[in-house]
């Protein structure tokens, strides 16, 4: 085997080694905490090494041609054939083939981690869009992670709350308000979703998903600052002005152990922008 061929094999082996290293990096990044940057860099390096290896293999080791047979092949003398037999017994490119197997195997295993997470551990996209972290019995906590008792929400005030253990989940934010119970005119079946006039709605506007953060106390209205959608707190947060066409989903509440506020279930409908739903 000539020196250029050995150099080509080393280059191909190095490229496939980069694929193995990139696949390992992607798998470790995914398992360590879903670091998207390292995950992307790992897969980028893996596929780049694979492409470089295949390119070098095709350019340096495969026959380049074209070949023209000018005459019938002539049989070589026995001595020459015996001298060449060891060269044919050792297949050319054996090292690149082994590295290719390792590269494809490592890349395939790394790709199984996101696929397994999607198929086994995580909900389907349709389910993920329709549910949040709220469940029956989950305690309401403030931005500091402290459980919320009814006295934390005096009449006429508003407080942003989260499901305990999921303060970093954007779709689960809720607004806690305290209004006069006698003024509430909620949809049928929601009479027991409040605790002494304390009511909770999703904080995500149903128009474009912006956080609803303004409370007009005299009129009992919630206002989204992005596009000025206005929701009636007393009537199930139904929209009364602006582009929003759907009420803010209401979170059912009850008193849990220790006198703290807990959810009595998840929101009854998807939260946030409704453009992906069939209205």
C-alpha cells in the first residue's frame, strides 16, 4: 500500500473519530440537562465528520477511472502472482470501514436519546399543548416558592402564582384575585372553583400569549398590555375588548392541608394563544 493511501486512511479515520466524539457529546449534553447549544454542536460535529470521511473515502480510496482495456489481460507469471497474494488478502481501507462502523453506531445511539424521550418519557405534542403542570392537590406558590394562604390575597388585590416545583414552566403561570363572592357570575359548573371570592385565571392572553399583568380594580377587568385585550374577571374572564376571542382559562381552587391554597385540577382548556386550535 502506498504512502498516499495510508495518509488517506488516517484522514478518514480521524473524520469518523470526530463523528464518534460529536455523537458522545450530544448524548452527554442531552442526559446532563438538555443543553441545547452543546446538543446542537455535538450533532453538527458528528455529521460534519461523517461527511468529511465519506468525501475522503470516495476521493482517495475508491477507483477514480475511467479505465480502458486496450487488449486482453495477460496472465502473470506464477512468481508475480505469489508476490501479490498478500496484498490482496489484506483488504484496502479496513481501518476506515471499522471507524465508519463505530461512527455510524455512535451517531445512531446518540439519536436514540431524543427519540426515546419523545416516545416514552414525554407526552405527545398534542397532549403537551393541552395540559400544564397543574394537578389536583398541587400547592400554589409565589415567585419565591412560598405556599400561598388565602390571607395573602386581600380583597381587591392580585398575585401571580405557580404550581409548586414548576416555577420555571411558562405555561402554568396564573393570576390570583380576590373579589366579592356575591358579584361573581361564573359559567355553570364552576361555582365551587373559588375559595371565598379568591379566583385564579391563566396569566397567558388567549390572543398572542402575552402575560396579562394589569388589573383594573373598580371595573374588575384584566388587561393585556400587548394588544389591549380586556377580560371580565367576574364573568369567567371572558373578553370584552380587544383582539382576544377566548376567555382566560380558569384554574379550579380549594383549601389543602395546612390551610394553603391548592389546585383542584388543571385548566379545563389549553392556555395561551388560540391560533393553533380549531375554534
